[in-house]
C-alpha cells in the first residue's frame, strides 16, 4: 500500500470534492501545479465524475490496495490517471496525477485500467 507520494501530506494541493459510499469517506485532490494546468483545459466536473463512476466496489478495492488507476473515458476522449493515497492512515484520498486529452493511451505496467464507454446522458 502507498502512503502519500512525493512527500505530500493529505492537505497538500487543491481539494476538488469529498464524497462517501456507505459511510466510507473519500477526498479527490490534485497538486497545485496539476490543478492549475488541468483547470485551463478540462472540465473538472467530468474528471471527478469519472472517478466516482468507478463505483463503490472498485473504489473500495483500489483504495484498500493503494492502486494507481487509469480511467479511460471514451465519450469525452480523455484519460484520468489517479493514485489512491493515505490508505494506512484511513485517509482514502484520491490524487489526480494527470489528465490526458485522448482515450487511446499507453498505460504503465502495474496500473489498473477502467474503461468508461457509452455513458453520454448520465451514468
């Protein structure tokens, strides 16, 4: 399992949202640099929606394992790369690492892949 990466603590960067499934709280954050870059180019509501679209079972499993995840959003032609951090401390924090403006991307070995498709009009 991964603790906070790159010497980042749970309060580092910009918090995008908090949400909860069955009493288990999650926080989605970016680094300040990542947020400033992404905010100019992407709808952060779409980015957060893609993360929540993982669903309870995947969120729990990925958080418990401290996984890196690539969420491929075919409808919006983008890929969201996230890391689950702070598992040992119960932080259940999801760090947005980057967003790539295409859905046909190379994913590093060991990264979980989740593909969203045919979701226009809601999930």
